[in-house]
C-alpha cells in the first residue's frame, strides 16, 4: 500500500489547516473524525470504532494516537514517520474500568500543552462525550476550544488531484447504476440486487478499484418509498412498482452519489408528471451553480420550478461531498437550502439531491458535481429520466 497522493498534496492540506488554526489562535488541534485524518495525512484503516485521535501542531508533523494493533497503517497509508505514531496498549480496548483516552491524554501531555489553546472536534460520530471528558481531564491545564468543522471547511474546496479522485468515484457510481438498472425486475429480491451493487462498488470500473462507500445503497420501493432513507429488505420488487435507487461509488475514500428512479411495468401518470418537475428542477439547479453564488440562490432555482408545479419539499437539495467513512459521505459544511448564505467556490464538489416522497411512492434524481470556473461539471453520467423496465 502507498499514500493516495504525493507528499506535496498533504503538505498543502496541512498548511491550510495550520492557517485556519492560526485564525482561531489555536496552538494545537485534536481531530476525532477519521475522514479528516484521512484527508490531512492519508491515514486509512477500519480503526475508528475504538478511540483514536490525530494531533496537529504548528511545529511538528501530525501525530496519530490510537490502538496498537492499528499503528502499522500509519506507515502503510501516510508519509508520516515513526515520530508521528503513539499507540496505546491492547489491554485498554473495551475493558471495564479503564478508557483508552486516558493513555492518549498521557501521550498528549508530553507535548507540553499546559496553558495552550487546544481545539477539538465537538460534534463528530467517533469522538464520544466520555472520550472528550477523559481526554480533557488528563489535560486539564490546557485551554480547550471548540474547533468543530475547522478541517471540514478546509476540505470544501478541492485541489485538482482531488477532483480527479472524485471523477473516479463518479465513474464507479455511474457503472453501479448501470448494473442496478440491468438487474432490477419484478420478482428480484431487494437484497439480491444490493449484493450486485456492493460487488460492483468494490470491483470498480476501467481499472479503478472501488472502496466501501460511506453511505450504504438505499432502495425506496413500495411503502418504503414514502421516506428518504429506508434500508433494503429481502422483499421482491413488484410489478408496476416505482423504485428510487440512491447508490454511489468511492475511490481513494472519495465518494460520489447518484440517484435515479425506475418504473417496473406500468406506472401512474403522476409518477411521470412529478419526475418531469424534478428533472426540470435539477436542470435549473445545475444551470444556476457557479462560483460566487449563494447556496440559497441555488435552492431558489429549484423552488421556482416547484412553485410552477404546485409541489413542496422542505429538506435541503444538496451538500458538500468528498472523503467519507460510514455512516455519512457528506462533509457537514455546504448545504443547498433556502436562505443559506454560503458562497460557492470553484472546485467545491456537491451531491445535488432532488427527491419527492409521496404517499406510497417516491422520486429521486441526483448528480455529483464540481463547481467550475464558470458553472459546474456533472461528474456522474446517467440519463435523467424515469427508467422504464
């Protein structure tokens, strides 16, 4: 194994994070989100189910602190040296009465953080309340500062090599959707279709090997289509059923989402009428996206189409996407939502996700796009119409 990118790319990212730290007057930053660790250094392992953090300082390479069993992944996936590896003992893992964050705190204390402003990620899936408490207790002399999403915002604007990785993820996603449409049919079990989807996601396409996507495949069929994120079952697809598929691809941990709607047999006219509104709205949104525009104005392009068709949708219609681990491929920063003031910048990547969830059926269409110098590029490639099977 080798790091996903050249050392210079990770140095660029580290400089960006250190600049953001300086803006917040932080002497150190403790990262708990595995996606942020990966983006900053390349560190890649299924090690985030136990406590681990990464320490960022201004005058020392990033330091990974985690389980001893996973320490080898630092050398395999990053450009970091041995001075950046601080493992804790195996007998601390999931053991009553002790917590690995005590050992991590002891290691961090060696960096003389007393009286220093130490930022930490306060709202990430993998940095629990207990973990933060134990860590801060070990470093009670530090001044702890909420620095949630600091790294996430640094990730929002991609480099050119990241855009290429996103293109790879999008090619896999488009291939996966093609395969899903080829195999879906009345009588096919949902779980059997998903097994083919998962295999295609991992095998990749055109020499690009795939990763596990940060969001599992979603199938909206029958009654489950009235909600947005149902899990697949072992039920068969049915004749005349409307099915929305939200799938994706991942390459070098970069994720791309793609959603389409399939009509099995004859469907009611309202399905096609609603799909016409959704696809028209998608085109309007993609035509509106460009550098310098507010995300709320992008949403308004969608809302204008809904108003003409007499439809309503309360949820956001897109978000920043990139490096991700389960359970979410969103970057938790940019949102395409009414009245949002975030300004789009060139090389931001977005999952533009448009859906209408009705009584007993649903419609979904989405694209993963990159903001270009004068507009946007759709990275995913698939016909934007209801697919009749």
